C-alpha cells in the first residue's frame, strides 16, 4: 500500500472516529445505537494469553525435570516458591492467570494490555507483594488499589476474585473502567485444555467494525491489483486472481472465523508435547462448510506412507469451488504467458490448444477442476545407502502432461541457462508406462554428494494417474522405480489401508541429525583444508629473502604514533572489552569463546538426548465439531532435551552429558 493510500485510510478512520456530528463510537455495546455508528469495541478481549494455574505449572515442571533426570532443578524451583514467594499465599493456585489485550476505539488504535491474577486473600497477597520495594494503597472506591513503586505506580482493580493490573509505563486508571469478564468463566475451556495458550477472539469485534475494517483493507489491496503499464495480459490475470484469492480468504477470516487459539500442552500421560492451532468457525458459515468438505477423499498414495521414514508427507484435500474457479482463471493466464514467452524468446512455433503444450495445460486444468489435491513425499535410502527424496502428485490425463513436458524440454535443452544447470536427459528411461527425464546438476557440492551420492540430480516422470519425481544420486532413479512398484502392487491387491488425516507430516529427527552430521563433517574437513592451504600460501609470501642489519634502510623500526602498531591509537580496536570493529560491537575473545562454548554444549546436549530415542515430530490436521485443529506432537525426547538444557543453564555447564566434544556421529542413514 502506498504512503498516499495509508494517509487516506488514516484520514477516513479519523473522520469516522472523530469528525461525525453524531455519536458514532460507543464502547461496550453489541449493536449500533444509530445507523451512523460504524465503529465499536467488543465486550470481550480481542487477545488473551492464558496460563492454566500455578499448581499445574509446578506439576508439569516436576514431570519435565524428572523425565530429564534432573529432579534437583525442580527442587530449586520448589524452594524458590517456598522461600521467596511464600508458596503464593493469598493467590489462588488453581485458577488461570495471564494477560488480556484490547484494541480501543481511538486514533491511532494502540492496544491496551491488562494482567489478571486470581486472588483469594487481599491481605495475604499484599504481604507477599510488599516483599518487593513497593507499597500497596487502598483507593477511595471498592476494589480499587494502587501499587506504588520507586519509579512507577500501577492501579489495581479487584473483581470476581481477580486482580486486574494495566501494563505499561504509568498506565492510565481509565483502562480499568471496562466491564472485564470473569477470566475463570471466559477461559475455562482454554485453561483446562492447554498449559499455556494465546487466543485471538475474532468474533469479539462487532460485525460492523469487522465489515468496515475489511472494506478499508480490500479497497487498498484492490487498487494494487489493477493492471500496470506494460504488464502482459497473462501475467496480470495470474497476479490479479492470486490477489483476489487472498482477499477472499481474508474476508472469510474477518466474517466467518470465531476464534483462533495457539496452545501448548505437556502431557505426562502421552509422554509428549502437543502444540496446537485451533480454528473455530461461526456455525453455518462458509468457512465451516469448506472445512468439513475438505476431507472426503483418501490419498491415492496411502500404501506408501511409512511412519519410520526420516520424513513422510501426505496431503489429500478437496478444494472449495471458489479455489477451483480461481485456479481455472490462473491457468488461462498461464496459457497466455507461455505463448508470449515462447514467441518473445523464439523457442519455436507458438502452441495452440491442439499442440502438446496446449493439451498438457488442458490436462492440468482438468486436474484442478477435479479439485482433489493429493501429494506425497518421503525420504528413502537407495541401494548405495544414500538419501533419495521421492515425491508424487495425483493428476488427470498424465500422458498429455508428459507430451507437453517433452515438448517444453526439447525447446529448452539448448538454451544456455538450462545447460548451465546441468546435463538434461530427455526420455532417460521408462517404468510402468511412465517416461522418465533426468537432470544431473552441474554443481556438485561435496556436502550434497556425501548425503545423496555421486551425480546428484532430479528425475521426473508423468504417468496416466500421477506425476513422479526423485532428488538424489545416480542410484535414486532405481529407488523411484521401486516405490512405483510398491504402489502398483498395493493397487492390484486392493488391501485395506488406514486413512491418515488429510494433512500429515512425520519427521524422525534423529535420522535427519545423522544426515546433517555427515554433511557437517565434510564441510569442516573442506574448511580445514582451505585454511591449511591459505596458511601455507601466506607463509610462502611472508618468507624474507634478506634481513637488513639493525638501523639499515628497510630495517624494522617502531611504528610511528597513529600507525596502528603496538601502543598506537588503533591498537587492539575491535578486540578489547567492548571494542568496536568495522562490523560494530565485538565481544572480546574470552566472551566470544564462552558464547561459542555454551552454544556447543547446548548442541551436544540436544543431539545426545535425541539419540536416546523418542525423537519423532508428527504434524497433522483434523476436524473438530466447530472447525479444525493443526497439531504438532513432539515425543518425550524433546521434553528431556528441554529439561537438560535448562538444567545445564542453571548449573553453569556442569549438567551437560559426559560426551567428548567431537564425538563422531553415525555415518549410516537408517534404511527405510
């Protein structure tokens, strides 16, 4: 959005808030008082950051440090709570606490944050708070207090068993004039489900306000979607359609979304950590209908899914009608762009609808109109023990797509840019009726060769029902063929398969770490070789031929003041305590060495912990009664790793695992 557009939006907001001759702003109201009242503030907080309670925090801390075999750290926390915090006497340890965020009706609409803390006894809580250098003073009205500190004064409101405290520098007492909801009621479900959570309550914003805000954003973005001077028609249609897709999704978020919650739950029963994003849609909304209709078809590649692979990805989802229409429009723009680029770059006859390229784009359009997004990817180990990344996608009329691809490759193979990429082999092979094409990359970094094998490249092929591909070394094409064989056999036997979620990713981190260690060792070896070669070259250049006698012309002399030598004004610059080099502030060598040592300790603790197992990350998306949940599940190895890193930080490095600093990692990638 241009500066002028921003200025117009701010003027419009200022007019709406401040310039109308009638009352157009009324906080704490669900319905406009008059047709002119467009801007409102909701009764509920727009944002809440919630912690489930002190007792639950202590229970989860105990689990973390016992799992990490550092119970002594939990003892430190217990003693701190007892000795320094009086076991939170006066506060309710079972109720949630946190922060509420409001977006007030003002120009500019600066957010206001209010902390809420459950209090059972004001007198006991006061004794605890006054252990800090503050004094609590009771106000003239019921429930009003002030916390007076050396530099700041905070107003406090007691209501519904909670203390509400505005945050910020010298916060205004007027912030506490709101009708705050009872946090125990408002956040009961959120606090019960998650140890900690952040919730964006979209529905708390009145409809009129959401409509106006979306209108302002839509107006600004729509202006940018107009065709630019000199912009080709095809490129314009693609850009415009993509922008309109984004606006449609934004409108759905503004008008159909009820709330979005990000939550963390450390589960001792599951021995895992669950990181959730929960989207709740308004009942009967288009957003909810699209969510429920997106999981009606299982993946074609289910027989290939292996939970023990280093990485396994499966996406199988039906597109909404608006998405299919948008992709159809984008394909029309893509047709125009392909024809233009071929003509401008003189790459042969311009394709029409009956040409191989035209028929290929028709097949792609047919696949998009069918509306089933079905994608699969997985890590494998080839016959040489190297990594091969296989991927595939479901298509309609794949033979036409293959014919169009061959036409494109034939036109491009002699272009300098393509030749610089590597060696292109058209029709490098065939398997189950799928024509395979191979590009061996021109640049072969040793780190990539160590992981993927010799002749790293990409193989692609198009069959009647799927597009296939693999990235890997010279044995990777054979791996791709074996995967295709497995799917062919599974489809022939029609064995029952468990349908996974419509979106699922599984990562076995330990296997990825082993691959990364292989590449890291190769990189370190290369660096050492370069440094040794540079040192040898520098030694040759600096070897003196004749050493002049003392005092003779050319003999070494003390540097002149300001010459930057020892004792000169430039001596030690950038290397001393708090020195500043050419790159800004530089820590002194001791500080830099300590930082590097701590980072290495942390890396080693993490790697050693994950080698013990329970290192899997699972990501999936599932429907709920009111929307959808995206979950990232971390196995107990990550709980242990977190506990050990904290213990190591508290102990100053004494709690790190007893392992040599340069212990070699396994050179083998587990076969899958």
